[in-house]
C-alpha cells in the first residue's frame, strides 16, 4: 500500500490553491493529500511543534520527513509526474535545489503581496505576537 504524501498550504491564497490543485506526483510514490493550513489538524500540530512557520512556506510531509518552503517545492518537483505542461514546467523550474532556493522567496514575496491586497490574515501557527497581517 502506498503511503500518502501530504501538502500543507494556505487554501485562502489563490496562487497557492491553484498550484496545489494542478500539481501531480508520480503514482508509484503515493497519493497526494492536500491539507488546508487554516484548519486545525494533527499535521498542523506537528508543523508547529517543529517550529515551522506556515506563513513562510508550504510544507510537504513524506513519511516522517517534513520539507518546508523551497525544500518542499524542490522535493515536490522531484516527485511530480511529467504529464502535462504545468508539471513539466514545475519540474524544470524547481528540480534544482539552488534554483528553488532563489525562486521560492520571490514567489513568496508575490504571494504575500497578493494576500495583503486581498486583506487576508496570516495563519500565525507559531503564535508570534503582533503577527496577524501581511
């Protein structure tokens, strides 16, 4: 039986939601399960216990391993199927860990600007005081 691979992201972010809805992983790896970071769940508890700030990046959970931000998108690209233009582009852009570490902060900055324009609040899973707005 294949183990699920969990992708935890901010479902209120249109860019994040669209990305997560179209990304596909190879069937041999497992089933990709999307988790809304704005809802309480055992996986969000685990992310918080590990000190990972979900507002700073999505989290990919494979087995017991958590990948955060650029590492998550890099790992996801390596697992992705190569079917469809989007998944090939995702692989091409993020298969290199160095490129993922350069591009991810730029994409995160654009995401934060979008969420600020949409007047969305931060998830603030780490409970940092005065850290509710983008």
